[in-house]
C-alpha cells in the first residue's frame, strides 16, 4: 500500500512554509463509507460527480454491508470515471447488530474469508474495538488472515486495542482511524508510531491538530518526525 498520502500538504504545514499557497492538487480520501443509508441517497454516479467536483482522485472505501463497496469497485472496473482509484476494504458489519459482537462471532471471520476471494480487496475495516475487547480468538484469526493475505487493518480503536492487534500478529499493518481521537495525547501517538513501524494515523475528527486556523506545535512536531505516517479522511 503506498504511503505517500498527502505528504506535500503535511510537510508544508509541519515545516511552517511561509505564505504557502493553498493546496490545489489531487486528494485521496482515506476514510470513506458508502453505507446502505448513503447508497439510498446517493447513486454511484452522483458520488462520482461529487468526487470530481472536489478533486478526489482516490478513495479508501468500505460500507455496511459490503454491497456499497462492491458497487464502487464494479463502477471503477467499468471505467465510469477513469481518473478515480477505489481502494476497497472489507467491512466487518453485515448490519448494525454486528457492532458490539463482531469480534467474537466466527460468522464474521467466514464472511471476511469469502469476500476476500473476490480478489480486489486491500484491507479489512473500518471496525470498532476498544481495550481488552480486542483480545479474542476470532479477532486474532482475522488479524492473522489479514497478514496472510497482505491486507491492511483499519481500526477505530483506543491505544490499548491497537497494541493488542499487533500482539496478535507483529506483522500486521494498521491504519488507526482518527488516530485515537483527541483523548489520545500527541505524545502517546508519537510513542505508538515509534513502537509500531506499520502503523499509520488517520486524521479525521482529530480536532486538536489545529487551533484558530493554525497547526498546533505538538502536531507540527509529529508531522516533522513522522511525515510518511499520516493519512487524511473525510469520514463521509
């Protein structure tokens, strides 16, 4: 999976480029859902129009259930819009009832295994798991399967659960959705990035990155120290 996501933007901010021009290049939305409620309001064609209007050239797509993601992939394969890259991830939710139980449900593992056979998925997630709820045999099997199939995990988790994912399999690769939200201090983010080289932070809903339109000093230091370790998503 390419790591050069928004590097130009983040470096410019991190290094405090004087009088920098607003970024006007292509965008990669690294956190986009096309859930059943969104699909009911926006057709695939309407999404393509929105992407084009806003300069989005690639999306990390997942959906509840996976029908929405499949629709986006199939549209891209048909060449509906030739300049859009869809990076599909397998969502672990068939419906809302799976949210609190998926990490203990062998049926979810079986669903992931079957979906992966389509041959185009690049990851598993976004999924929600916190604390010791990540320490289950089913989730370990999912992590092991992801490593076996070279899939990236997209985890909406606290730092404890992230550590458990890597304990399940040190070869895992993880995008940390929202980078733990603002409850995870930047110093802890720095510690986690140093400890786990295959961990990337996704920045949607990290409201502490800036204040009054300016990049915070702590995040400037993080972007300077780890310029290739962050992605930006809309959580749309």
